C-alpha cells in the first residue's frame, strides 16, 4: 500500500471512530501517532464516534493503571522477600536470653507504661505486638501466670464477652484474670466503623523486680558509648 492509499485508509478508519492504536493494528503499520494526527486533523467525526474514541482512550488508561499497579505490587513483593531473606537470621538471635531481654526492654520502654514502678503495664490494639511482648516476657523470665491481669478498653457497641475470648486466646491468660472492661464513653451512640477493631488490651504483670531490671538495662544501653 503506497503512502497516499495508506493515508486515505487511515482517515477512513479514523472517521469510523478508530483510535490511533486501532489504526496501527488494522493496517499493520507502525505509523507515528503524530503522523496519524496530522492526517486526521480535518476528519469530521460524529458525536458517537467522538464518544467511542473517548471511551476507548479511557479504557486504555484504566488498563495501563491496572498493569502498572500489578507490576508495582510484584516489585514490592520481590523487595520484601529479599529483605526477609536478608534478616532471617535475626529471629534466631531471639533464642539468646540476653538478646531477648534487650528486645523486651526496647519494646516495653517504647510502648509500655513508665509510671507504675511496682509492675509492668503494656497495652496495644495490635494482637501481634501483645503476643510478642508476652512471648519475650515468658521466655526471658520465670513467670508466675497468676500475677497477670488484663483490662480491655473498647467501644460501647462491641461485644465484651467476645472480645475477652479473643484476647484470652491471644494472651493465654484466663478470663478469670480479666478486670472489668472499660468502655470509652465518647463512643456511646456511635456505631463502630472498623468492624475488625478488637479494642485495646492492657496487660499488667505485678513484678517490681522485672520492671527495675528492664529499666536498668535501658539506662545501661543508653549510656553506653
């Protein structure tokens, strides 16, 4: 097909509402879009064809976004997997009691209460953080399970019994050692938006000795140069 016939055919297809990408595929020619635009500048398109072209362009953009999002997701997963492999050995260090105590100290003095001197008080809404705190505490020290107490802080429309069962399963602390749940009065009459929210679980462990030891570890680490 000579250049003139190619141009005529391209204009005909454009008048039918074909996009530049469609025209390239139909003609099996790698014609620059700038050239197609120049050839088609005087083409009279019906409103229907204009709307068709607009919709096709929108579809391509949406598809491009989806492809880009999927590509970025796979790249992110690959990076995270690489990071995970690179630090896998760190988890094994936690089997060392001294390393475990350092981790427990950092966690407690980052998230726990520093005002109660006779006990440890640690609260969080993330069950993984609560589990980590208790695992470190139980692995690093000889624990009297009867010295644990739990307090749930929740919203007014939440099922307290269900929350207690959830947190008792997470903490391995029997519900008999749970204090009465505290309901946030600001939530009365306001439906919860986050249906997976389990409230805040506050753990108290009565041991001045452990609290003081963790405090001294934190002081020694902060003063070491």
